[in-house]
C-alpha cells in the first residue's frame, strides 16, 4: 500500500510534467513562443513554409501567464518575513541563504513563483566540502556552513520513500545537475551529472564515453557520507 501511494504521487508529477514545455515557452514570452515554433504554433492548412516563417517572425505573445504568476507569487512577500524562535547562528545565515547573495525572503519568493508556474519545486540543504575541518572553530574560519539550493521540477528525476510513525520520509532521491568545469588553459565546459542522495550518504554519477566506442555507461564520479541520517531535501507543491 505504501508503494502504491508513492506510485500515485509519481503519476501525478508525470501528469504535471506534460505541461512543463508549454509553461517554459509561455514564460519565455514572444522569444519563447518563436523558439518553440511549430510545436505550439502549427502551420495553417496548406500554408507554405516561407509564409509560416514570416508569420512566426511577426507573431507577438502577450505574457499574461508570466505576469500573473509574478504578481501572485509576490503577494505573500509584500512585507518582510517575521522570524521567530530561531537561534542567532541560524538566523545569521538568512542574509545570504544560498551563498550567492540571496536573502531568505527573496529565496522563498523565487520558490513560490516556481511552484505557481510548474506545480512543484525542490530545495536542498547542502554544505560545501570541508577537507580537514574537524572542529566548529575550523568550520567558522573556513566559512563552511549549510546553504539552500533550488532544484526546478524538471531536475527531480525521481525518488523513493517509506512510511514511518511520523509520516513519509525519503530513502533516495535523484537530481539532475549541470556544473561548469575548466577545459584547457582558458575554456570552460558544461558537464551533466546526477546527484543521488540517501540517508547518511551521497553519490555523483557521470556518463562515461570511452573514445571510439558508441555506447556509454553511467559511473560514480564522486561520493561521500553525511553527518545526518536523513535526506535534507524538501519538495514544495
């Protein structure tokens, strides 16, 4: 029965996912509509390709959906968030909650906007690698602390969950990521990878493509242990 509930949840997400390409195109406004082309703006019957290209290049999309979701997402955050019963150490992280200069108020507004547009959004509590850090003093000196990271719906590949006395809890989640790495003396390249999280450990998988071989396989690129026995990932609906 518990597995059936998880399957139902996955089916609901799959149903939402069918609409995500439309949302991407609409949120993109006129450029997004033109880029999608015939996928969402098909040819008229017997319309020549040249006529279609001309019509597409002059078509304009009034982005009512994008504007409406922006206004609705901003409503709950019209006033500053009130923080209660939070330790000073944790509250000190709120001014830069993602280590990219975003405060908690703006981060939550971004999360609300994504939920309104796509139906769900993920948030991971992560911590940078801390090689050689053993004490709290060393942690503070190195600037190592938890931070929040957005995971859009399309990057959540799947999960497994079990039921406990406190409700459902994650036993595994798979997250698609893109990271930028150095390439050569001056270049950079975007690398696709999948982060797999378990209670107490994590793995990063990358696709291995040997030279001269058409097929490829996914292998573990990096892995490690965590100090908490739960997956610090929340899915917002």
